[in-house]
């Protein structure tokens, strides 16, 4: 198995009968969702809330029962990937552009379990790309505010035009150097008019499962009872 598959499949062991589960987005959690589909077909009883249109389509294909926040305001557990993880469990997400729904689902979950390969482990966020979801109207003025705060930005593109998220917004990929305090950066960015959400997931992850060449490593925050 490759590293992403190792981490993704291991995460499925945390999903117990009767759980309400947030289903993340990306090529690592793909393996978790596929494994959950296999277990549901074998009798596991769960309901999921997907974090993107792509994950919704995958879950439906695998016949994983889905629910809504109207029916189910709290989730037991969300499993998702990440683009970067620091030793103190801070995350950058949004490489796939699903950061807003990913954060909404994670924030409604009792626990957040992250699956990554060992190439996603970093000492700090300095120099790493931080995606920011912005309102398309006047996005240039939002980009200017970000630049005035020290961020270099590029508008994410796809097929010759701006990349459009599931929520009909744009993504600015930004680099701040250094990032001494990711929580403070999150607060500054979130307060900017035009910013919908950032890919900084601060103090949200409880457990990180890392796929390595020789197996999986499970990192748990000391203050979590997961
Ligand atoms: C999507 C995400 C993904 O979870 C993140 O980009 C990791 O993806 P992958 O597992 O494919 O490397 O945040 O918005």
C-alpha cells in the first residue's frame, strides 16, 4: 500500500457503528471513504456529511448514507486530509479548494482526525501556501488587503479562468513569511472584508495518522481523550 492508502485505511478503524461522520476531501481521505463504503456494504451503520461535491458523489457511488445538518447538527467524528501539519497539530488545508465546507464540518464535529503522508509534516508554516477563500466581487481589493498584511498572493486558476469553489467563491493562494503565530494570522485574515474563510485550521485536529514507508504513525494531542 502507498503511504496515503496506509493512513486512509487505518482511519476507518476509528469509525464505530452508529456514528455520524464528516467525510473529508482529497486523495488521502479517498481511501478512508472507500474503506467505509466497503464496511457499510458489510453492515456498518453510519451516516455521513460530505465536505465537497466531489466527496458527496463518491459517497453516493459507494452507497454510504448521507445526512444534513438540519437532521444532525453535531457529528461524532470528521476524517479529512491536510496539506501541512505542524508538531502542535496546526493545519493548512484547502489544496483541493474545499476548505470552507471542510472547516464547517470539522467545527460541528466532536473530534477531527487527519490523514496525511509523511511529506505533509512541517516545523512551521513559513513559506507554505495558505489558501484563502474570498468573495468574487471586488476580490482584487481583498487581495490588496492581504498584500498590505504581508501576504504574497496568486489567484487560483483552472481551465484558463478563476477556480470557483463549491460555494461559488474564488481562492487566493497566499504566502506569509514568517508565520510566527498562525492563530493570530487566522484572526487578522478572518477580520478582512471579502475573506470568507482561510485554510488555517487552528487548534482543531485531535489525532493525525501519518502514512510512512514502514507503516502508520498515530499522533494524538495530549489533551484529547480520543
Ligand atoms: C482539500 C483539502 C485536502 O484535504 C488537502 O488538500 C489534502 O489533500 P490530499 O490528501 O489529496 O493531499 O484540504 O481542500
